[in-house]
C-alpha cells in the first residue's frame, strides 16, 4: 500500500506541476497537446488515488483495524525517504 500511495502522490505532483506550467484548465486556453497531457495525468492521478482508497478499505476490513489508523500509517510511511 505504501508503494501505491507513493505512486498516487507522484501522479498528483505531476498534475500540480502541469497546472502550474499551463495554468488552471478553466482560466487559460491550453493547446490540444497540453490539454491531452493534463487530462491523461489527471486521470492517472485519480485512478491511483482510487486504488489506494480501495486497498486501504479492504485491508481495514480484513484486519478489523480502523481505516483512518491504517491510512495515517501508510501516509507517514509513504512520506519517508525511500531507501535505495
């Protein structure tokens, strides 16, 4: 789950970087390529976030632990620097 969370976080950072580079989608006209790149990144970010949420819910159900507790642990672990 930690790796999934890291992937979701990285995907969201990409969306944020594209929004910073291109401007907010509703405020500024993007080129076709920019719009496609942004939309693809946004879909990937949402899909990964959904996968994390599903995994958290399933794990909480399987272990009987509070979901919020597991989510906090995964978030903290994902924020720690990765060992190489």
